C-alpha cells in the first residue's frame, strides 16, 4: 500500500463518512498476488507502476487484499482496458462470488462498475477470475455507497376540497458515489396539523410522484391506512455524483362534509425510502443530508370546502361633476361576498370588464372620457389592477395583485377613474353589464366560481358632468390697510385686502378659495413669531361676512382657512379683507405681513381639488406697511408758538414769508402711541382783530419742517371769504412719545394783496387736527406760558418799490499819507421815486 492510500485509510478510520466527499480510494492491481497473470506497462494511461495482464486461460486471476475500516455498503469499481470488445469476468470477495463484472470495449483505460456490496470491517480479499478474459486491470476502487436526501415544503397553507395536482413537497436525492443508484419506492405517512396520523382517504383522493417531466407513480386508490406506499415500476435513476428531484403531488378529497380539517405528508425515517445499486441490485443506505432530519415532508395545510359562489353588489360614489385631467375619481365601490361558511375557501377575483357610457346609457369611446380605470382597496391606497382606456367602450382590468375575498366576510374595493386631459364628451358613467364581466376563482384551487348578486345587473355608476379643469385664476387689487401704529390689545385691525376673479369659460369647473397663508416679519424683514403680536386673523368677504379665522402660533406663517370655501364660477368677482386681533401681551416692537407667493393663496379646482395657477397683480410677494406697536394710546399734546419771527413789513408778491413756529410735544411715556397731526385751521385777522378773507394777504400757505426740506402741507386754494380755513396735511406729521416736532407756518404774499396790517391766528386747540395712532382722542394744551389764540406778529403789507435810484460822488484824494485813516473815498446817494 502506497503512502497516499495509507493516509486515506487513516482518514477513513477517523471518520468513515469522509469518503462521501472524495473520489474512490484506488488500490493498484499490480500490488496483488498474480495467478497465471503478469504485470505489464506497455500500454500508456495506467496508474501506478503498471497493470495486470494475461487473462488468457481459464483459472487466470489476481488477488488483492484491502482493509475496510468499518462494515457497510461500498461501491466497487475497476480501472481496466478491453480492446477486443465486451468481456465478462467474475469478482469474488473472500472466496464468495459477488458479481460478473461487465467490461465494455475500450482501447484506453476506463472505469467499470462491479456493484455495491456489504463489506465487513477488516481485511477483505478481492479476486478477479478469468471468465471471458482478455482484459487488463489497472486498479480496484472502494467508496461508501450511501444516498442522501433533503426536502423543501411546497404545500400551500390552505387547500380546497376537490383541488387537483397540489404539490406537497420536493425531495432532492444526492448520490455522491461514482455508481448509479435507483429509487424503487417511498412510503409516505398522512398526518394532521398537529402531526397525528390520519386515514389517508379522509384528506386525499389521489397521489403521485414525479420529476420535472413525468409521473413515476400515480394512483387514485387511497385507503383508510395512514400510509401510502409508492412503488416505482419505472426506475428513478440517480446518476453518479449528481442529484435528482422528485415531487409529491396529491389530489384533495372532494367530500365537503366528512373530510379531515388539515393535512401534511411526511417520510418518517430513512427506512421508508428504498434505493438500490443499479449494478448489483443491492439496497443502498439512505440518510438525511446535512442540515436536515427525519421525519421530513410538507408543512400542514388547512382543508377548506371549495368556494363555489361570489356575490357582488355596488355602491355608486361618482361625483356630480369631474374635471379634465382629474385622477382617482371614485366612481363606485364593489362589495364582494364569498357565499359559504367559515370552512369555505377564499375567492380570488382575477378580472373585471367595465363599460364606459353616457348619461343615457349609450356606450362611448372610453378614451374620450377617461385615461385609466383602477381597482383598489376601499380607501384607494393599494391598486389591485389597472388598465388604459382605448378606442373601444370596454376596458378589461386584470387584477395582477391578488384580490382575496374571505369566506363569510364582505370585502369592499373601489373603482377609480383618471379623467381624460381634454374635453371631448359632456359626461360619462362606468358600468359592469353582466355577471360574466367578472372572473373569480377558488383561491386555493383556481377553479372558477359563479358570480351572483342580490340586485340585478348592470352595476352602473351615475353619470358625472365633465368640465374643464380650473387651470388659472386672477388675484389682484392688493392694498395694504395696516396703520403705521397699533396698540396692544387692539381688536379687528385692518391688514390688507385683495380681489379674486374668474374669467374662465362656461364649461369650466367651479373654483374654490380655500384659504391664505400670511407671514409675519419685522421692519428688518426678518421672520418673527406670529404670536409675538397677533392673536387671531379674520377673513371677510365683500359683503362683510367673516368667512374664515385662525389662531396664531409660534410659527411666522399662519394658514387661515375659508370655511367651508368661497366658490367662483365664470365672471364672478369677490373682494376679501384680512383683519387681526393684536395681543395685549404683544412683545414685538413692530411688524408687517407678507403673502410670499401665489402658493400662499389656495384656490383649487372644485372637482379635483387640484391647485389652480394664480395670476397675481401686482407680482408677489404682497407686503403690508410696517406698524409700530404701542402699549397705550396717546392722550395729550402740548403746544406753544413763536410768532415773533414774522416780519413787520412785507411787500406785494413777496415769497416765503414765515409767520410763526409751532411747537408740538408728546408728553406720553415710553411705549405710548405716536400722535398724528393731520392738519391745521388758520384764521387771518386785521389790526382790529376782524376776520378777513385770506386772499387779502395770501397767495398760498404751507407747513414745513424747520430745515425746509419737508413740506407737510402746501395749500393753494385761498378763500376770498372772510372765514377760517383748514390746511390738510398731505404728509401726516407724527409726534413720538417724549419728542417735540417744530414746524413753520409760512406762505407767499399775494401780488394782489390789499395793503394793510394782518396777523395769522390759530384760535384754540381744536384748530390742530390730531389723533393718537392708531386711534384715540388727544387733548391739546398750550404750555410754556403760552395761551391760545396763537398769533403771529402784525405784518404790514406795502406796495413793492419799483423805482429805486442810486448815485455816487468820488471823494478819493489823489494821494494819501501812509497810515492815514478816515479818508473819505466815496459818497453814495439813495432815492425812492415811488409814490
């Protein structure tokens, strides 16, 4: 025995199954005892040092002693060459005849299979004896002969009575040896869900074993025994070093009354599988493959009564009107009922045919009304199947996802439509015309069931009017109404208003104004919490009705819903105004409101709910003015004046004559509102304090700041009536808390003024038009030793000097001494030639 053989024998002693994973151990024939034979090495291709030749005469043989580490079934092979045709020679082991070995013609060294035999542990003497002779023997191979089996469950969790060709399990047989194995029979045990054995004919009507191509066993003769033995008259061969899959297939009993409630099929132990060696006919041992164990077989299946009837009813859910391009229109709901008891199988709905028709029941080309029909679960979140509309009125939807109707339970699905993008027909409905428009099967066996209904066919939806989708709508006329100042706790402050109008056609769907999102920022344009200033928003329509309101939160954005909504049809125009309640605890110093983009105004198609495109004028964003926030309204203003600045004399047509300075002081505390001065009432009097017409002196009058770069009022409509007159401020004058504002009261003297002496008078506090910002009465008090009326100095109006002469006389001497002073240089003469 060579070193390699000794090493392999050692491994075999350690683990006899080691040989399963290796090729056969070969023993060289030339190492044996030769009787009438000899060693030759002239033919190439042999192993070892040569081969045994000379099987020429009766009695010629060779003997080879091989040590077998453990008793068992072993496959015996021989390396040989037989160039003169088919030959048979006899194999003896321990002087007992075992096999007539077939050596097929081969001009090169090949392998012959002697068979699988039981060998005892220890030394075994192998002798090949001349029968036909004329072979050359190179080696004898020994390897364990054992078949391994594994399985995978194929039995579904439920089967129906009468169900045919149910695949229960797949068994994979592995032959790791170099010989051919033959599966001769298998015994299966029938059990229930808790693995108790049951009579086979209480669950099974037919039984079969097959591979991928054909049946090796098939019988409908099933007895009350718990065992089913399958004897294979046709060999199921497992080729060397390969695997073979076979399938266990059963027919379920058709008895719906006395059948077992469950079923499983097992091979309890390896002795239930009979496998033979192809060459010798000897039985081969069977073992579970690594990771598997006996019993092996299927899982348990519940046996249900076959489903036979599906009842259908429908609920019309179609909208009155739908819009072009609208998706997922809920046209109807189908309510399915599996007619049976709790032991009845579920039903699978596989196909539904729909018809598209108009309000008169006439069929129409489906694609003119819709794009797609969908069958979904009740809430539309899962699609069982869908189909595109075509030129036909009929649409067939195959349910590619299983729609399963359990026994004794109603199952509801929804039929959804996607509407065509263009308006081609005025209305549409969907219909299931007859019961054959539905195809449903037993969920276990796939056998068709009948379709019934408690109400008659067809199952129609109502017809929906198809309208053009609201694609765009106009929003404009934005106008900021927010005052420059507000007081904490102030209610219903106007913020802004705007207009919505619909100029779409008569076939357009209704548009719906659903709400608006308003953003709050400060004067620096930074986002601020809305509840830092505003407690609640309101929306009113052009009739003054409040159509929506919303409390604010920490976000700078607040959505104000219009409840339920404001609708628009073609040509409708509506104005909306936003108001706000100011928090008594407002902590922001100022704020403004913004509609950032057209997306902030929700206007949708009334049918689909899709947002319409908004055409905004002016362009977004829309911003209100900035309002300062005050803790309290102003209540007092202190005033005084300086009339001494008026000239004592002014000429006809003289411009920019300043009559007095008016001082105004807001004595409030920090946080008090500003005071807004909106105008002043002025009276012109003569030297006798008689009121005269302002036109007697003035061409116009103005109010300006002290630097003269800002004019609050420029009044040119000078009355010819002897009465006081009001000067409105075109730019309001704001007096902040603890601040003084000074203004000039001035004007241009009329070229047609009547010469005389005049004064400008402010009679009392009521002549100063003022209010607290944003609201509130303000008391006017003269201070600083000043009292009403406030008057300018008397101004004498004289004619203009048109003739004024200047003459001179040269007095400069010809020379003067250096350092002289008081030298007469020039004499000037002025003369007034006016009357």
